[in-house]
């Protein structure tokens, strides 16, 4: 469903400063390429990664859930450019698990969304805002986003180790005008946080056997839980937006997470972001798992952005970074 709330439109042109971060409303992004891939997973195993008792894995059929990998190369935002690498489990929200498939048709009734398991980003300011305000599990990591004639790929490293690498085969020309919205569920401060996004752009996609991608899980401890999900070796959906725009709603919802017994230990809280600064500096590009280094900025960005401009016309972004490059490097085996 696509419907930007009236309040967002009414706040347009106003300004806010939250936790020291300046925003011009609405909180939006422009000229941002994005890739998406969806894989089936074991829904029972996925349920073990979801907190509390009100978030449940979406089931397609039987015990099949959905893992969603979405990477957005945010090129123009109030807090500067950064890459966001989302690994999430499609989910519903309510007192009990939803029946298969129906949440796709009745999204609001079943609270359809995605529970974000991991969300590395390029910059410190993105961590401070995304986690401190909306409760997203952001952390700074080494990231890139590469576009070639045949593929679109992204990788994130952490502490010198490979986190996750995704590469999709380009699903043809972006022709479908897409307007969509989504809900993100996250846990922070012992609460379930729900935020809302709205995005649009021309979309290319492939479904079923025509969808092609390679997902590689590395050896960093953050991704170990993903290896228990029984992720399918092939996706059932891939998508690519050469240029997208969107809004993140400053309104969000939250609920206490509850358990049969009092949880041991203290959940991650505001202490994890209170001392963060507003730096927009990036870490070095990822290099683990034989990832080839990027090209110099001018030579690299010109080709990839020229290609995006060909598909999206005036929405193409301005050259800016060395990591949006033509990438001939292949991916390792799915793990």
C-alpha cells in the first residue's frame, strides 16, 4: 500500500534537531540505487530470532518463511551519503501467528512488515540517528555498492571479517513505476520499535526461476544466527531500482517486549549511542573474502552513474564515491 500520511506533507519545509542531529522535514532521500533479494527460510528457526511473543515469521506455505536482503546506496540525505545493508525476516505483528499468504493481501490487519536482524551502515551519524531515535540495529561497518552491466552487488565487513555479500543478476530494464510503503520492526531498550518508510522509483524485477542471486554469509559472529535459518541457495525474487526516492516517517510506535520470566541482563540501551558523534566519514571499503579493491573516484563513479542516468533520465545522481563501480569479481558459494 502507498499512502504518505498527511502529517508528513504538512511538516514539509520545517526543521528539527533531535539528539543533536539536524533534519529538514520530511526525512527523505533522493537519487538512491537499491537492490533487493528474497530467499525462503525455515520459519520455525526464524521464530527463534524474533523477540517477545507478538512478532511472528510470515509463512508462504508450510514451514517456509522469507529472508529479505535490501541494500540502499543513499546518495542524497540530510545526514550525508551512506549505504544501508538490511538483513530482515518478513513478519507479522499480533497475538498469534498469521495464516500463510493472507498477510500479503491484508497487510494492515496482520501488521505485515520485516523484523530487521542486522543493519550495518557506512557512517556514525546514521547509527546515532537510526538506532537512537527509531531503535534500528544499526552499526558502522565497511560497505560498498557496485553496479555493472550484468550484476549489482554489495558487501559488508566488520572487524576485518566478512559479514554478508549479496550479488544479483540485473533483472532487465527498470520500467515499472513503483510506489510502495513498508514497516520495520526492531528491538531496542527492551522494546519492540515499529517505523514506517515510503519509497518510489522505476523498478526492474524477476520472480521464481528467473530470479538469480548469490548470497554469501561470512565468518563474523554477527551473522552466525543467520546460518541456522536454512536459507535457500536460490532466491525467489530479485529487484533493482537504479534511482529511488523515499521518506522515513518521524512517527514511530513501540511496545514493551514481554517474556514468561524476567529477562536476565540489561538490553542494549541509549548508552550505546549517547556518546556517538555526527561524523559522516566512511570506513575503508570491504576487502574480506577476496573482494577486489574499488577504482579511483572519478573513473569509477562516472561509469556507474552514467548507466543509472541512461535508465532513469534526470533522476541520475551526481558522481561522488569510489565504491559505486563496475565490479567483475564473482561471489563465493552460498553458506
